[in-house]
């Protein structure tokens, strides 16, 4: 009956196997390690958010990036973002919050449960204009779980909002989802899973939300498991997170 073990990713080692040039100096503040229920030495790393895009004066730019690669709105202005850390609540859940230089606030919540990990992300608009084009990349990296870490996409299923990876044995799966989902995909070089959502347009002074899920499945009937997940309430967070 214990919840899945979730810990803030400590940093100090790269969470990818390959495509390292696409993620220089990965920041730990957006990453959590979720350990496999059948192997407490193995884990996947959820990077939430890895990136947030927006429309800035007619240009598609990165509002936030959890590593160094493509220029962001802030690197173009030589503005460095100070590091932050996950905060753990008394109930075992985690929260990370960052206020960007333009007064946009990003907050991520992680709630470990015995059936899976519920996740939420909010964006609050402290600017004086409506924010649009708020596409998010949320990544689950598989390097730390060797049975899922083959450099291929042949072991993955993309059925929006779900992205799933099959183990070498065929009996274990990693499943992730975000809502509202805009795209599911995987990078076989990392390797990783993506269920990428998009925030609704956000007027000044308002907040918008996304909801996510990560779980493990042991069995051969993935379609039945995805139908079961459809019946769960993962597209909302526990009520105590609203307090």
C-alpha cells in the first residue's frame, strides 16, 4: 500500500544516454526520480517542465528551458535565472515554483500514490498582455531503468494522451500522460517518452493548469490498462493541493 518512491533528482550525472549536446548543464530543479515498484535500484526521471514555448511579439520563443541548448527569451537578454529547489510537503508531495523576470509564475506539483504519480502544472500571468502559444515539453527519461533504456522507438506506443515504453521482457511498461495533450513522441537517442500538453491562452492576472500522470504496468494487455487509466481521476489533483 506504500506510494511509489519519488525523490528530487540530485543532479551531478546526466539523465540521458545520448543527444547530450541537446541538453547541456541539465538543471535538477524540474526533475524528479520515480523508482520502479519491482526494482528499487531502477528509476525514470520526469523532467516537468523540460521546456515551455510562447508567442513573444509574433516570434515563437522559449519562455523556459531546463537545460542549455536553444536560446530562451532570457538568454537572448543575458539574464541568468537563479536556481531553485523542490519543496516537500508534510504529506510527501512536492512543489516547485519559479517566477520569471516578466512576472510569469510556473508551478509544478507531484503527488506520489500507490497506483501512480499524479502531476500538475500551473502558469500564472503577471504581465499586462494575454499569453499565447504556451506549448510544454514534459519528458520521461529512461536511462536509469535499464530494462527500458534500449536506444529505439520500436518498444514504445504513442496513443495520445498516453506514451508508453515496453521492457525487454515485454511484461513491464512505463506509462505517462498529460492533459490537454498536444503531441506524443519519443527521442530514441535519449531515450525518452513525451506526452506534451499546451496551456490555454492566459489573460493578464489569470492562471491556467495542466494535469499529468506517470505509472508502471506489469502485464501483457496494455490496451486494457490504458482503458483502466481513462477511468481514473488523474486529470485533477488531490483536493488538499488546492488549500
